[in-house]
C-alpha cells in the first residue's frame, strides 16, 4: 500500500528567497512528502500574497504563529507532519521552540541559532518532547560523504592525524549587501546572522563535514575572524586551528572573499595509513591515497563491498536507492537524502516507535548546538588575540 505523503509546512521562503527552493524540490523528490502550507514572509500581507503565487496550491498563513496555532487539536493526517524553517538565522529559535511545544517535528536551517543560550534551550526542549529535529547541513546528504564516513570511521586510512576542512566562496568579495542582494544584507548584520558571518554561515558546514566523517570533536581551538571588506561588522574570512578529541589537529577554514570560488566545500583527512579527499562541487567521487600504491578513486554507485581495500561496506551504502553511476547526483539529491531520512524518523515518531535522530543520517539537535559552540569559541578566541580556547 502506498504511504500517505507527509505534509510539510514552510517557515520563510517568499519574495526572492534562496534555500527554500532546493528544499521544496527535495521534499517532493520521492513522492512521499509534499509542501502543503507556508508562512513565507514576516509581513503578513506579503506572506499571503506569496502563498497565492506559489507554483502549486498551498495554504498560506499570515505568520508562523498562525500556522503553528492552526495545527492544535488536529489528528495526524490532517495536521502538518513536519515544519521546515528556512528563515535568516535570528528567526530559527522562536519558531523552532513553538513547533516543538506544539508537537511538530522540525527540520531547521543552519546555523541552528544566533546564541549558545538559545541552542541549549532547543536541546532541552527536544529532549523533553522527544521529537525529531534535523539541522540542514546539506553536504552530509551526499552518498560520498557517507561513504567517506564509513572509510574513516572503520579505520581504513588508520588513525586520523590531520584534517583540512574548508569552505571557500567569493560572493562577498565586495559589498553585495549594498547592491540589493537579499542574502548578503542579513548575513553581515550581527543582529540577524549572529556573532560571525563567515564562520557561522559556512565554517559550520566545514566543521560538520569534519565531525560527521571522522567522528572526532574539536576540543579546543585558536581562531582568527577577519574582515577584508571595509565597513562590515562581521568576519568575511574565518580560520580555526583545532585540537581534536584523539589528539590530532585540524584546520577549519572558510572564506567569502576568495574570488572565483563558488561553493568549494571540501575535506582532506590524513591518517596513519593513507588519506581521503572529497569535494562537494564534484560530489560523485572520493579519492583515497595509500602509501606506495596508486591512488584509488571511488565513484558513487560503482563500488563493491570487499575489493581488497574496502571491507564490509554497509548494506545501506550498497543498497541506497540512487541513479546509476555516471548520471550525476548533486545538491538537490543531497537535500533529498536528508529529507528522506528525516521522513523515516517522523513516521516512526508518529507510530510511537523508536526513531534514530542520532546524527548518522542528518545533523541532529546536538550537532546543531555543536556548530554554535564552535563558533562561540572561535569568536572568544579571536577577541582574546587568538588564544587557545575550549569548545
Ligand atoms: N544548508 C545550506 O546549504 C544553506 C544554504 C543557504 C542558506 N542556508 C541557511 O538558510 C537560511 C535562509 O537563508 P537564505 O539564503 O535562503 O535566506 P533568504 O534571505 O534568501 O530567505 C529568507 C526568507 O525568510 C523570510 N523570513 C524572514 N523572517 C521571517 C519571518 N518572521 N516569518 C516568515 N518568513 C520570514 C524572508 O522573507 C525570506 O523569504 C539561513 O539560516 C541560512 O544560513 C543554508
């Protein structure tokens, strides 16, 4: 029997917004989820008008308060099954808290909040209500990121010594915020973005890649948050030198002023036996380099479980329902994989069955909080002249 499609409500996403669109495509990707409602804008009139103009019929709400309140008392099947929050950073905490209190699972954009205090409150609320909560660290949804996680965590490249995790962009190399670029305006404003622009916006993606693939935590760091474009209050260049929980070292670096770089997220993990490299702009392969051997390049969909190097590749990696190798997957597929995994947890939650939400399939609330703690430590270190600071 076909599954009832899950009903998703959007918070944010009207009037020229960006990230809502990859998300809404990913929600519809499998036919088992659909967007049915939205509070698209802070101005109630615009919110309703934007919902009217949406590409397919949805129920528009004047505000997210109204959308959340409208779910009260409705049985499962008639109410929203989960809510996607795609507003600027300062409008994550309030709607997320209200959804949790209303029993609505939340998939929230990153960075989770603008302060660590808010992140702590969300962690407590999720624990109290025992509800699925995902954080949209997109790149964890690539098959190759999961493959890399298996390789590193199963020890195939040895003990991790050194990690270079980076996210390089060039779109804020001049004052895009003065040229009517909606996405730039709020990102350089501390009230709406938080204490860091570059570190919070994309440094957290690099951090999440590092944590997800290696299973290691950043214990302490020393950081520089730099502003190359005059007149900005926040960093457009972020560098954190990190000590990892196994004693290894890492560089988590991000920049938004590297002209020519688009969304160059990548990671290189160096272990005692070999190294692994992965870049999100070419997300279909992972390169492994072992001492004294030719480089191995593994493509999604073209691996065997045991090939002399790979061992015991998990069934879920082999069986993942994807298109054949050579028909490229990319950004939207990664988002779809995250929503697909979140959907499974939402269905289990509704059936009162155990659900994972353990960070192995998508970033969870603890991961989201760790991103905020990392940025807070980096800001503190930079303010103190780059001193070693505990995360
Ligand atoms: N995961 C990723 O790869 C990724 C990529 C880009 C952005 N993001 C994150 O997504 C979020 C949104 O970023 P964006 O670039 O799409 O921003 P955007 O400025 O393009 O869109 C934000 C939307 O939120 C709406 N909004 C603001 N306040 C609201 C309110 N009170 N009620 C309802 N709607 C409201 C705006 O009107 C707009 O439609 C940010 O937190 C950002 O960090 C994540």
